[in-house]
C-alpha cells in the first residue's frame, strides 16, 4: 500500500551554542544539549561534516559540529517523538516520528522539515536506514511491520501476515554488504534479512529473551547486533550463521553499536552507563563511564565515535583517532569533507559508510593508490609524504571528486635578513619523485618558481617585510605527471 500525506515548513534553527564539555577521561567528553530533558536518542554522521541526532522529548532535531557546537531545529508536529535518524540518497537528514506516526526529512539547504504520514495507524516507527536501492527503510515497532519511503515521500508497508517480516517488535535496521538490509526482532529473538527483491527472512538467535536491539555492519563483512537483555553481542554472517560473544561484567542493557574508523566495534551499555570497545574476536579492550543512559553511537567525520546520552541530556565524543592522522567519510552522497587539509607524513583514513560500493583512486596520473571497491564499514588508508593537492575519485562518475590538501610547513612569523625553514616532505621525498615549489613575495601579483628538489626542506632568506606564501606539488621524475599545487603556507615577516 502506498500513501503520502505531507506537512512542511521552514524550521527556524534555535540558537547555536558551544555546549558545555565535561571531560570524563582523556578520550571521552560530553556536550550538554541546550534544551533541558530533551532525551537524545539516535545519532548519525551528516554529509555536511556534522553529527545529527533526534531529541525525542525535546521534539527537535539536533546538530553538533566536531568541535561541540550544538544547533537545534524544532519539529513541526508537537509531541512527535523523533527517534531514528539517517542520511538519505538525496543528501538530506531523514528521521522517524514515533508518536506522530510519520517519517520526516530535514533539507540541509533550506532547513525545511517535511513530514509524511505512515498509512498504517499507530505503527510507532523506530530506527531508519538508507538502502542501496535509494529508499529509506524503517522499522514499525508497534505493528510488526517494515516500511520504506521514497525520496518524494511515498510509503510502502510490509507486514508479517502478507510479507513474512517476522514477529515481534522490529527495532534496529541497517544496510549491510551486497545491498541487503538487516533488522532486529526484539521479542522474537531473531535477526531479519531483507533481500533486494523485498523478500524477508529471519534467523533465530540461540539464546532466549535477549531482546536484540541495534544492528550495524562490521569491517569483517558481517553484521553485528546488541542484546538489550542479554549480556552478549551477536554476529551474523551473510549466510545467516549467528555467533554470540559474551561481554564481561554486570547486566548492562547493551544498546547501540557501530564500527569505528579503526575497524573495531563500539557499543553503549545503557543500564550501567558506559561505552566500550570490542575487537572482531569478541574481546572488550576498553570501557569508559558516561552520564546516564547512553543509547545510539556512530562513527563521525573526524574519525571518532559520537553517542547520545538519553537521561544525561548530552552528546558524547570518544576520541579514537590518532593525533597525527586525517579522516574522511565516504557516503552515498559524496566524500565528507570534499577537501581535507593534511600535513606531510600524515596518514589519511577513509571510512566507507555505504550502503553502496565506493572507492578512492588517485587521478593525478602518478598512480599513487587505488583502493578498489569497498563495502559499507570497510576502510582504506594512504600516507602522503609530500606536499601537494591530491585529487581523487570514486567508482561512480556522478560522485563528486575530492582532494587532500597537503600543505608545506613553515613558521608563522619571520624576520628580514634571518632565514627560516620551509618543509614539504616527511620523513623524506618518495623515491622517483621531485617537489616543485613556488613563492608569492610581498607586493607581487603572481607566484614565481622557487626551486625543485628531492630534499624534504630548505631555508628561505626574506629580504623585505610582508607576507610570503609557499605552495608545492609532487611530480614523477620519469613520467612528468604531477598533482596540483597545494594551498599556501603563510609566513609573516617583520
């Protein structure tokens, strides 16, 4: 059955605030949401480089920057109970309204919110995920149904009687490898599977009354799920084989789960108020305390984990990204960000959020790297040893090209008649390559060549006061192919 009722308005954002950050440990900080008792539920990374989350009691959609600045957007229907949230194939933020029985979208260009009524009454839509088919798929926890929604708001419901979606209480849902979607069936102790032709099947968990809750793809090509009532995290293979990994400690209400930029799994423990990390062998390697009731968790564009804290009314950030590293998300809507600044010697990590296959390939002609097709939750890394603007592409021609801007390094200030050092490679220039450097001197209208060198750095002697700007590119000595020039390193000379 198809149905489409629409409500729409421009949601004026509430004042963006730098949220109060309270350090819990060296790696974990929490940011207080401006609206009191807003009860944040679910969080996802957005194509704008921010994190987006639902405020179920506050009836708002929240946005937090990687620096912790929060802005809130009121939802049109009062008391709608926003719950699940994701990014659609249109690059906008889609979310469910549990008590209003609606699916809604927040346009990231206009910040207009549009709501679509679900045809079945009182389904209580729960989690929502983008499928490889371009549709938004969501669970209907109160009616034992699964729904999907087109980008224009046409909704289709699939029930257990006619479609065999399983019973009872569908909750979590996520895209997995090969274009399939997977969902949890809370009361039935099952994991559901949706094939591309809308065929539904279920897989039984051996343990009983464990309340499977959230589900997410792992970097090993399997799906991983939490058990809200059990003391385990489960793995299900593409063939439907389930393995449960016991988690040490007291009963905890294991809720949200996500793959981190390092390929490990991270999860929230709702009842004991903590977040934990686990490797793919089922070994918990780190745990941190949080404020009351952490729920949803996701990998952010900064390479760190972000999570909601429902009763604590906060957003948490768990820093796992190494200090000397750069991170990019590959989403169905493009690379986030499209230009990422880095330094010579830094390793760039791409995390693939899917749900479709994507890749990163150098297009300078120098053949620096090609990741090959990557599925959701997989990753790829490359270390740029020399300065330059390195453009790369995805498999899809429709996918925007992106770049890593590796800038030369120099002091912020210098003095006339005293040399300062400009470095452009670390630890050294790659064999077979040379660096071309150009400089813009004070009062000049254009850059001029400074040097071409296989060294990693050189001294520069300023002769007049003013601003000096240095740009660099890497070139293959044998073929003559090169990347673009970097953005400048700026030195102000007194």
